[in-house]
C-alpha cells in the first residue's frame, strides 16, 4: 500500500498553505473508517489516516448520516477560518490552525492529523486541550483522550538533509538501509539515494568509507532540494508518483505534474480498487499475523534473557581470569583445611555444603 512520506508531507504543506489560509470550512465528512473529506468552498481536501492527504477533484458520495465524530468536529469548526497549515517539524503530522467567532469572542482551534502508524485525528482548543479525538490512545508517553492536554510525539532528532557527521553517527553494524530508515525522509527516497551512489542497501552501515558517506549525504541533499512532483505512467494510467527521478521506476513513463496534490490525487483515484482490495479484512491472515507477533515478542524476551545471562557469564569469566592466582591459593587452602590461610584470603568455607566463597 502506497503511503505518503515525511518529505512529501512537507512539500504538500508548501503547496497548500497559500491555497487554504483564509478559507473557511464549509463541511467535514467521515467517508469511511479513517477517511475524511473537508470542503472549503470549491476546494476539497481528502485525508486517509496513515496513508495520504491531498486536494481532490474526485468527490465521493457523502454518507446520509454523519458519524458522531464528524458531528462533534462540525460543532467547533463549521464556518471556522484557516489561519495556518503546517507540518510538525519533519514528522508525518499536519496541523491546521482555525479561528472562529463564537459569541463575542474569537476562539482558536488546532486540527492535528497524525499520519504515522495507524493514524489519528485530534481537535484541540486554544490552550491545547483535546476536545475531540478520532481514537482514544494510551501509550507509554502520551494519552489521547478528550479533556487532557495534547502532546506531540517526540520529534525526530535527525535532519532531513543529514551532514556527513550525522550520517556517520547513525550508520550502525546493520544493513545501511535500516540505519537510514531513521531519517525523516521516506523509504522511497532512502533507496533512491543508495541507488544513486551505487551502495548496496544490504551492506553494513559501519562498513561505508568516508567517500561513500560523503556521496550519500550529497545524494540525499539533491533529492530534497530538487524535489518536484512526477507521475509515473504505465499503460496510460498512474502507476506511481514521487518528488524525484526514481531509478526503480525506470520501466514507467515519467510525466511532470503541476503539483504533488494533483499527482497524489490521480494516483490514488486510479488505484482505488486495488487499495480497497488490499484493505479488506482477512480474519485468517490477521490471526496468523497476531500469532506471529506474539511468537516474535516471546523470542525477543528470551533473547534479552540470554543476552543478560551471557553478560553475567562474561563478567564471571573475566573475574576468574583476573584473580586466577588467588582462586588457586583458596582452593589449596580449602583442600588442606587451612582456615587461617582462608581467612587471610578473605574466603569462607562451608564444609557441610562443600563450598568455598571468596570476594573478588
């Protein structure tokens, strides 16, 4: 399933800010599970949580009865004016600022689209308190629930265009593609940067030379700074879209797009049937996935236990090696029953249990 990346959401905001700021919200619809349409006069914005956001000319039929969530949002935002449209840092989070006249007061709201993981949609008031949320979530660091202050997830500490020193720090003893997945960029563009530099994605990041790291940093910079929307056509239909020339799409015909919004709109509309088929619930498959997750979780717990045991054994082995002479003298004294010698060595013998204890 094609999902939009950090880089694409940033580009999207650049396109949409001048188009949307100053417009008023006419209607908010929940079209399907996690899919929404917001009308601003003649302009319609569609958002599918965790997947995509773009303006659209393909208007889906609205539900006859609005959902409870849609009604709750309309209560606050019908007729509200957009004051800002921005990406949160370089994360997959879009925040739309609204202002609405309520009585004799002007009240501000923030509509926050969390497009990572399974996604969420949160409406907050001007002091940051949640007044509506599509899903209630409770995690280790955050609580998404009506009435509590909203907290953004911890932002990425990495630059979208990393310097050579930044790259060197994150390139670990695993596949380089895995190390680079930490960048707020997107898998598609990470793979393209590797392709442009001729670096095998499966190579260990720790093996890269200084010249390769430099070339990789340059390739990423070129992709980000020269971003432009392209639709990739196959048999006369959009097969993909991107913000760069993508090596793996060489079998498709690249066609420059007027905007990323247009490119995304054409792609998702053309591939809607395939996407809907992918999203159909498969109970048997879901059960297998859940079973695999539980098995993996148990294996990870066992691995952690083994690693802890191995560290303890390593520490014990080192202590024995470093104090070999002392241990040998303790054993000789214990065999001879020389309690005075054992005391001098700081050892204690338990003849009943047949043990000797010494602090190393």
